[in-house]
């Protein structure tokens, strides 16, 4: 595991973000970390799922994801202003369990987030351009339903996407249990590797 719970909490506190712990099970912390690699199209980022289990023991899981759009959407933006790249931040109650593109359950964006718009149609991630805030379908979902994907391509047009379906299924099972206890609303926090 690349980052410990203590290291993650330290960065959250430094940024004055909330770390969820009410001494009850399944109060989830869902934290994405964007790697220092500026090259698109690879699952080179991480998602951390941190919570207390039924015995109030801490659980921490690390999953391979992408926090960036794939080359296909960088070169073929679906939005006239450019392809979305999620800006790091803590997005409170930003997601809920819902259908991704009407097909399967994932965490679906329900409140505004801020994205950069990359509109130069190359395969470099431009994270210094104009920003846009709103509801854009920046979901947290899987890639290949039959195993894992090696490249991002069409799997992400700005979404946070799991590389391995088994990781995603475990994540969603945990989210369903959390929703049963606390309601169907989840905070997503995106950090950068350079902050550690």
C-alpha cells in the first residue's frame, strides 16, 4: 500500500478537509489520489476506501483507478468547451448510488464539482486551463465488466474509473452497506500524489 491512513489523514487535516469518523461502522472516506504522471490513458492513480468495520477496527483498501480522461475523449471532446478533468478538492455529498449511463449501479454525481476543460485535442492532460463547475456526470464506475482494463481510452471522459471489476464490486458492496446505515450520499475527495 502506497499511502497509510495516518498519511492520508495528515494531508486532509492540512487542507482542512473532513475525515469521517463518528465511531460507527461504515462511515466511508472515499479518497482518490492523482499520480504525478501527467500521461493520460493509464490506470496509474489510486482510490482509498477507509472506514471502521463492525468491530470498530479501521479498514483501508487501495484500488487502481484513473482520475483522468482517456486518450479517446481527450482527442474527441464530447463537450464543446473540452474534456473534463476533475480539479482536486473535497466534494461533500457529491455522489450517490445510481445507474451509470442507465446500465449498472455506480456512484453517480449528484452535486456540482469543478473540472478543468482540456480542449486542445492532444493526449497531454492540461490542468491549468479554464474551469467549469456543475453536474457533468463525473461518476465513479468500473471499466471492463469481465476482468480488468489495461488502457483507459473510452472508459473515462472525466469519471473516476476502476481498473479491476472485482475491486469495483467490493467497493460498491461497501457503499451499499454504508448507504443502508447513513443514507445514499457520499463525499469524494481528490488529492494529488505531490501533496504527500
